[in-house]
C-alpha cells in the first residue's frame, strides 16, 4: 500500500521563524505540510520568534525537566517550565512574557560566554546539559513520529538526539547548515573540547538514518571527513512571488545603495566592517554611496562599530514578505565572509540562506570572501556574482569601483544569477524531493 499523507516529523531545536538561515530554510522546506504531521521541540527563548498557526501547531518547550544548568549558571538563569504549547493566537507572546530573561541576566551570560571562549570551552555544553525526561518521552510517543529531524549545533544537542534515538528507535535525519563542528579550536582546552565533540558527533552520525547538507561543498567535505553520503537541501524560494519584483534596469541611484542582509556575527562581522571602511574611503574620495544593513537582533557591540561610519544605516526590521521589493530596490547586494581562520571554518562549506533570494531579486551581487570557501568557488563556476577574493582595503575599493562603473557587467551578473535561481531553487521541486526523502525514511521505520 502506497502512503499518500505527509510523514509525521518531530523537529528538534530549530524552529519556524524568519530570523536566521536555519529557521528560514526549515520554514520553506515544511511549507504547506500537513500541520497534524509536524511537532516541534525547542527552547523557550526560540519560541519568541515562532509563527502562530503558520507551519506547526504542536510544540514542546524544553524546561526544568530536560535542562540542567551547570556550574555557576544555575545561580543566574531561570530555565522555565517544561511542557506542550499548542499554537494559537498570541500563545507564544504570552508564554515568553513569563519566561523572557532580564537584560541583566542576558548581559551576564554574554560576559560568561566571552570568558569560556578564552579557555576554549564549547559554551552551550559548559552552561547546560540536556536529558530526555519521562514527560517528554511520553509526549514524543503520543505523537508517534515516523522521523526525527534535527539541526545539531552543540555537544549538548548531539547527546540529546542520541539519547532520544536510543529510547525510541525512531530514525534520525541530521541537517547540517554550517560546519559548527570545526569552530571550537581556540583557547587553552581546545584540543580536549575538539576531541570530545568530534567523538560525540561521529557517534550520532553513525546512529542516523540519513544526512542532509546545505551545499555540494558541505556534502563533499562530510563524505571525505566522515565517509557519509548526504542529500543536498538548501533554502527554497517562491519563484512566482519573487520574480514579479526582479530588477530590470541597472542604472545606479544617487546615492548608490549597497545592502547587506542577514546575520552579523561569527564568519561575517569582520568582513562586513572591512567593506564599510573601504566604502567610507570611496565616499571621502567623492563617490556618493551608502551601505544599508537589514538584520535582526544585532549585537550592540557590532552595531556601535558599524554606525561610527557616516555611510552606514541600519534598517528597521520588516516582514519577510516585503524582502522581494526591498532587495530589488538596491543597486548592489553584498555577501561578506570573514578571512580569519575561525570565520572560514564556520562558513567554509556553507551556502548562505539569502543566496537564492539575492539571485532571484535581479540585483547584482558582490561577494567579499576568501578563495578557499565554497561560496567563492560556486560563484566563480556559475558566474553569478562579482567576487573580491583578496583581503585588503584596496582590493575592496577596486572591486566596488569596477562593479559600480560597468552597467553591462551588472546586467550580465543579474541575468546569470536570476536564471540559476529559477533552475535550482524552485520551492515546489525542492519540497517534493525533501518530502519524498523523509517519506522513504519513515516508511522503513514503519515496515
């Protein structure tokens, strides 16, 4: 008998929101899924950004039954209450008013994190541990999923997934977005931490039924490193919605406006600041240009440094549905990746979530990134962006000048990027492939 309904999927940790690559990709991959066939288990703070009644209705908030604060963290932080939350109008808002940490506690956590990084500890695992509580196990068994889907990001999350698998024998699917496993190499105890995390992650990988990766580069890296095959699932786009806003004219505005949209942090902040400083010099030399930033929850330390430049403006947050119009209204879209060892390790094989959206917008894309990261190589191969691969202010200025002065170049980049998005990121094709993959895995469990 052929199953026609959507497979029942339990999603761990990442949740449905539009504030980061993992959440956006998750939201787009599970769009139009049968709501009764999805359940999501996550931390209370993550529920802040969840959609009410959009993708999923059944949530479990990890709290005191599953989370144990380690060391001095238990003095400062209230974990919150465990249990199911059924999505309804304002349910998450009401829940998070009760569980939202104070600014004081958030500041303390930031300083503790900085100290831990000095010693090379993996912050999340040092601050807390997770266990599968009897209450949560009963909740999972009642839902009775065909597949457990997870985007692991720490030692604690890996151990939790492994424990849940042992207690349920439900097949696991891991989806790797960024190469977080290689980012813990600094500090006094880095060798010990790296060894522990790799051992735990490899054990989980061997327990998993399937591996999904974000790009061809990530797939090849994990094949070489762990001997594991994987399927590629990246962000998807609603072609019909985005293409109606695509840029058609390539005359520059006055001022020339460059947009960076996305997360500001590990792997992106330093390169973004370098572009800002180079563009500031161009402005001083007579080029009328501005850099706008479209990002949610920017760390105040980063915001202060970026805003010291008079050419930078941080835009107010907007609804995701307005991005097609916003992206196509700019002259250039910027994708920066840090040249530092830690930044490259984190994003070396990633394909940023915004890439399909940038491509389909029709606005010319400029990449400032090391030559040995996958994004750089992909853009070279498919010729969809202007690339600055040298880590210097003069190279940035030269690259921006060339891109701004050559309308034919901008139009050509736009056309190739637009076509690549049409051919490779159509949500209908990718979601069908994604659903079929999970259905195949779930059917093996139920056979």
